[in-house]
C-alpha cells in the first residue's frame, strides 16, 4: 500500500541518516592515535636537538666572541636562541607559502576541515572543487602546526628546567599549546593557522639581534640591520596579517569551524587570537620608539644631568618591550634591566654620535 511504502522509505532514510552520523563520528576521530604519536615524536625531536646543541656548544661557540652579558654566554641560553631560529625558519618556510596560496581562494577553501586528524589529508566530506589536487597544502600547514605546538611544549619543559622563563612566559606558552591542539586535533582553520604561524618569519631576525648585540663592534651593523628587518616583518605579519586573520575569524564566527567542534573551543580560540593581536598592538609603539631612538628617529637627546632613577625606569620599560617581543616569538631572556633591546642594541652607535 502507499502508506506502507512511505513508512518503509522514512524508516530507510532514518537508518541511513543514523549510519551516516555514526560513520561521521567514527571518521571525525580517525587517526587521533597517529596524530598523538607524531606530536610526541616532534616534542622529543625538538628536545633532543636542544641538548645536542648544548652538548656541542663548546665547538660552535668557540669561534664567536664572548658576550659582555654573563647569561648570554650560558650554553642553555645560546642553544635556546639557535634552536628558536631553526624552528622559526622551518615554520615560516611552510606557513608563508600556504598563506599566500589560500589568501586568493574563496572562504570554503580557507575554512576547510578534515576528519582525518593524523595528517589532515584530503577529505571527500569537504566537497571542495579541485581541492584534491592541492591537498598537500592542507597537510603542510597541519605539519607546521603540529611541529610548532610540539616545539612550544618542549620549550616550556626546557625553560622551566633551566630557569630560562618567568611565570607569565609559561602562561603564554600554555595558552598557545592549548589553541594549537584545538586547531590541529580538529584539522580546521587552515588559513588562520597559516597566518598565525607566519608570524614566525620575524623570529630569526630577533634571534640574531639577541644573540649578537653584546658580542662586539664587528656585529653592530648586522645587529642594526636585523633590528630593522624585525620591525618591518613585525609590522606586516604580526600587526597587519595577524589582525586581518582575527577580523576574518570574527566575521565568519562559528561558521568557520566544523559543526562538531564544541562551542567553548570556538570561543577559546576567538579570545586567544584576539588577545594575541591586542598584545602585538599594545607593544608596537614601544618597539618603534626603541628602534627609532637607536636610528636617530623620534629621539630626543636626554640631558646628561638626567637622574639615575629616570634612566633605570627607561631601561626597565624597554626591557619589558624586549620581553614581550621574545615571548611573542618564542624567545626569552633573563629579567635584567640592563637587557633592554633598544638601549643595548643601539648604544654604541649612539655614543659615537654624541658630542
């Protein structure tokens, strides 16, 4: 009968929908163990590399002049700067090309997601035209995100063990680890992930600056040049592109994440990314003043009779800017008022120019 046929069709549709939902739930969690294994291997790999650098520091450090700052001759501090530059270069080489590729694509490409969380490989569920041929783009940014998050986790352990970090530095890293795992375990937001990771492009210049700024006059020009490069890259990637990514995430809101992602995770990401953007903007004027003063821009000569308290206050403020930049890029230095980026970076040239 017609009624019986309708009932059979409805039951069949319900069973089919239930099976599809069950299959979807199963595939969403497919590959989690593989991803966790990769994460553990990356974390172990970064840790091993750090200790290889420390154990061989006598060899590769002997050709360099000694820093005038005692802690900058510490093998752990030196190895931390070197591995930070290696990590940043690796991440930038992956993320910047992916960002440039996806920035020309429509929203479905930019907010694509995969249910295969081991490598975030092409998922037919995304139903994107011609995406199968360029699936390696999504896999590449997934690899970069996993390597970045693993490095950050390893850095927390290393920094705590060797007293290279303060409590706020640890909190900063824990927040980034949490956000990184949420994005990576859901294989989502490839465009936003690429923009966040692309900020690492400014880190090698900062590493060079921090490492060589107190190692003699022969490095002064290179240190200044790297300071300029750092500021320019900071402006483009950490302010411009990073802010654009946050605005884009706000505009698309929950439509940017897969339906299976918990609301609290989506909100956490939005708040974390927004807070990261706010910090970058908050510290940029101080960075400009610091480097601008060293280059003779926006600087006012301080009277020689200026009080010691005033000078110490200025050094402390500049040290705060340096610490913030270091935290934002994965770098850390000891809390020392004499470690201000601008004062120590540009002091020698500035002294020569004074009458």
